[in-house]
C-alpha cells in the first residue's frame, strides 16, 4: 500500500467515524424521547437503529484492522 493510498484510507475511516458518531448522537436523543413517551412502536425503531449502528461499527472496525495490516510497512 502506498502512502497516498494509506492517507486516502485513513481519511475514509475518519469520515466514517464522524458519520457513525452523528448516528449515535441522534440515536441517543431519540431513545431518551422514546423512553419518556413509553411508545412501543418507536422503541422497536430505536432497537432496529441500534442494530444498524452496531453493524456500521463492526464494518468500521474491519476497515481499521485491514488498514493497519496493510500498512505495517509504514510503521
């Protein structure tokens, strides 16, 4: 992996991390609202969104591990 490719991958990881953090922030606000309203249907949506966030997190982790492994020669 060239340095340019590594920089490009790292920027992509940063972008994904920012996107994921905004998803988590929105989910927290939404979950507090649902807890206050005791809305069962909305709580199911919160749960589905949480599963989606978890999947995004695992994918980001996979990308990070791959990038670390591929960039070992730069360390």
